């Protein structure tokens, strides 16, 4: 094994996946790890290769990019990091109350309504087979901690890339992040092709016009305070992501 970065391996893989421009073997292997994160502990290299759409040389190159030249060491690092992350979550969130986060938010709805929205999101996550987040790279990259925790809890969580052909279904959840609505409007054709209407979805925006659009029972819109203020929007997003992480942990993992 070469010199290995001490950050969580999953976080480093997600950093690559979320920022890459290429649907190559690295992307396919990274997505496979996200999809099977809790199962890899029990996979030997042969099983990993049999189930994934890639070759042994491609896996070796992928592991080498992260500082590993042996599959068993790579797998052990993933498992050890999984245990470390669980312990971090317990230490950070076990004694924190959701109301503490709610009171930090500049909400456009009441505390009770916001608590109900977050509880509904957590319920949707719990019952989902996959979670996807859509939007411009910077605002959705703020969800990396939420993404890491949900994968640790066994819920595959992906940033959407237009070059990755997927179709959503009733078991999926879509989070759409668009402060002004511009990114949302740009992605509408993608969403038709993806059949986003099948999934439960949440739009996070500052544009109040979306409150006036007809919604199905699977759709929710949460308008955050401010008028197209990206700094305030980003702070509110981070607070909401933290609130979801906390609520999910206490609602479904304790």
C-alpha cells in the first residue's frame, strides 16, 4: 500500500464522483461502491468484479488513484472508515435536539410546519432505494456531509450528472436545488427523460413563484428566505441538510 490520505475513503470517492466530467470506469466503480457500500465488506475481489461493469485492470487503476494496490486493504479501509463515521455521527448528534437547529433557521414557515417537512423528508429517505440531488455544482456540493451519512446508513445517494443515463421510479427520492429557479428550468427536459414525476421530490428554492405551481402528492416545495441571495441561500441549505441528518439519525437509527 502506498501513502494513503487519512480522510474518509468514501468522502474522497464522493469528491471525485460529484466533480467528474466523465462517465468512465472510475465513475462506474465509484457508483458501484455507493450502491453496495454496506455489502462490500462481504465481497471478495472476484465477487466485486462479477457484479460490477468493469474489469480487474480498471479496478486496480481506481484503487491506485486512492493509494491502494491491494483489494483486501482497500476493502478494509472502507469498512474501518464506515465504523469511524458511525462513531462520529453518534458523538456529534446523540445529544443534539432538532429544535436547536430549527431555531437557527430563518424560516418562511412555522417551526411545527418545518419540523413536519423535515420528518417527511426523512421518511421518504428511509423508504427510498436511491436518493438523487439535482442542481448547479456548488449548491449541491454543500450536501456532501448529508450524502456521506445517508450512504453510511445504507441509502445510495448520488449527485445527478446528465451523462449518466438513469430513470427514476417510485422507490426514488429527488432533491432539486435551485435558488432562482434558473437551474431548475434548465433541467426540466432532463427530468422529463428521467421520469422524475415517478419519484418523491423536494424543490429547495428562494423563488416564491414555485409555490403557485400545481403540485402532485409526491412533490414538495420549500421556499427559503431571501431574494436570490446566494450566500444566505447556501447557509440555509447547510442548516437544512444538518437538520435532516440529525432527524434521520434520531428517527431511524437510534
